[in-house]
C-alpha cells in the first residue's frame, strides 16, 4: 500500500494552522507595503549554473537538482551533476532576486524595494523547526550604497515582528569586512576566509572548543587558530578599533546600531556580535540576525551583497536584504500559543438540505458576510445536537439556523 505520509522534511498544514499562517503573512505584507516595498515573484526553479555559481556557502551541498530530459540526459558512469542536471530548486530568495533585477532593471525604479514571500528548498537533515521546504519572507533594497538601506530594513522588519506579537527580541549586527580583516590579521590567507567563516558560523552550536577543533582538523596552525579565537571572543564595540583598521566599516557599524537603537524605543535590542557570521559567502558588508527568547536559532537574518548582481549584468549594483524565517515564527507561536487560538468573526449557517432553497441559503450567507462575518454553510443532520457539539472547536463565534434564527447562537 502506498504511504499517505508527506515526503520526509515536509509536512501537511491543517486548516487551523493555515488560518494563523494567512493572518501572519497579511500582517507582514501590510507592514512591508506601508514602507514602500513592492511584491514580486520568481520561479522556484533556477538554472543549475546560476545556483552553483552563487557563493551560497553550505547550502550548495543541499541543492535539490532536476534531471535533464530526453537526449540531454547523460547516463554514463562518469557523468557529473552538471551532465545529469540542468536546473535546481532555489535555496533562498536572494539569488533569484538578483537574477530578476538583472533581467528587469530597465523597467524597475531605483532604488528598488522588493518583497518576496515564497518557499525555498534545502536537502538537509530535518529537525524541529527546520524543514526541507519552507517559507521565507524577504525585503530587499537594491541601488542604495549607504547604510540608510540597512537601517530601513531593520526598522521595517522589527515592525513586522512587533505586529505579529513579538517583543524583546535582539538584532545582532556584524560586518563581513571587519571579520575578514581579523581573520587575515590572525595569519590566515585571504582565500581561506570563506572556509574559516563556515567553521565560525557554528559557534552558537558547538562553542569555542568545537570551532577550534574543526579549524585544527582542516589543517590550520594552532597559533593562528588560537589568535583568531582570542579575537573573536575578546572583541567588542568599545575596543573594536584596537583590532581592525577599517575606519569606514567601524563607522557604518556604529551608525546602524546607534540609529536602530533610537528607533527601537526599548521594544527590542540591537547589539554588536562579532561571532555572527551568516553562512552565505555572497555577503560583502553589514550582516544581521534576530534572536528571540530561549530558542537556539535565529528567526530572521540578512546582510549586504553588493557583488551578486554584477555577475549577471557586469555592472556592480549595491544590494541589501532582510529575511524573516516564517516557519520558525510559526513554530514559536504554536508553542507559546500566541494568537494560536484566536477566533475569527466566523459563524456557521446551518440549513435543512431537504427543505431549503440553496440560492436563498447562499443569499442569507452573503447578508452575514456584508456584516463582516466569515460564513460556513453546513447541512443539518438528524442528530443536530451532536452536530452542534462537534462544530464547537474554537474556530467559530457561534451559529445561525437558516429560516429560524435572527441572531447568532453561542456554542
């Protein structure tokens, strides 16, 4: 017998949760649009060449690839992934946006402020709060080289989180250029920065000892590793200029943190965190993540990626984005039951299927809808009392019986 379970790492979403998801998505969209962002959509499939050349970090190991069709498919034993596949599923929304902008920039305003809400796909080990197919909610600003873009993105994303009922979260901020400078000053070569960052990105999961061990296993000298770890654990916003020479990057970091703290109005915090890495290799400047409560994962993240669009149109275009991890938001809300059992202005309109005229029943439903209610038409059964009890599930304000009731009856 064929199993009815969804593919491992994916899940079915029941109506009760879907109501919450729809509500939250609308809250996010309302905030984004009120700040001048415009929604776009890109395909879930991209050319494999584009995906593999994206500096996507560890995500490139988790690509879902799509086999070529017909005569294009090379089934020889020596065939590589590019011989077998020519497309893949997107692993984030930033890469498709960069391609989209390069393809359509002649008809887009500058700066271009984009909204993307859609599923992305990563072939990773499923675990709590982490799926192989999941939704992200992104906003990006393309064409603004100043930190005004970062400040606006942080402010807008924070307002979206607050609108969903989150408060007391922390935005962590770092700068990729400063991070690269410290790694190189510790003795690592410039072409080793990427692999070192991949190890440092695991700091919150495996700690200093774990990162140290991983760097040593990769063949790096003990002296370099010890010097780097001393920098990473000892550096702060107050002593930053003792460790780095890039005054411009230090100034950007301070301006963003100080400005967003003012905008926060003590509803959330903004801090410098030099252990923040962000796994993507395409980040070029400021990077940021949002942490919340006791949860050991971020609920939003992003950064500046000024070099990506230039890969497609040979002209460098400044760009920065911030993404809300929608699935993680949902997981937390369901666990904390924030908003999880909110009853909509919804009622059930029961009708007798034997004696009722459906045109009149639907017309009656429309009259309640004009009053602002969601109306579910349900045919009455013989054991009506049991039927009413079965529909008392917390999703409806009450019910009306067609042809009998003028007011809503509570369950």
